[in-house]
C-alpha cells in the first residue's frame, strides 16, 4: 500500500499524474477505473486538509478578534 501523503503539493502532483495517465487512450477500462478511484481518494484527502486549514484559520482569526477586544 502506498504511503499516505501529507503534503498537498505532492497530492496535487499525484492527481496531475493520474490525469495525464487517464488522457492516454490505450489504457484498458480496469486500469482507468483504478486510476479514477485513486484520484477520488486523493481528492477526498485534499478536501479534508483544506477544510482543516480553514477551521484553523477561523480559530486564529477569532482569537485575534478577542485579543483586540481585551486591549481596548
């Protein structure tokens, strides 16, 4: 099993590689489905990482707002 990717840049590169392979017309249907499945799994990881980052940014921004209120 492939090592789980933690870096979005690596994941995007893998997705790009999968897309390039899918664009090749000489793949059999089983390989195409396998690549599609891998791409969807990587997309799910990306979505989760982006949502986590958005939540962290929201927490940071909320804490920043609280600090402003306490200074005034």
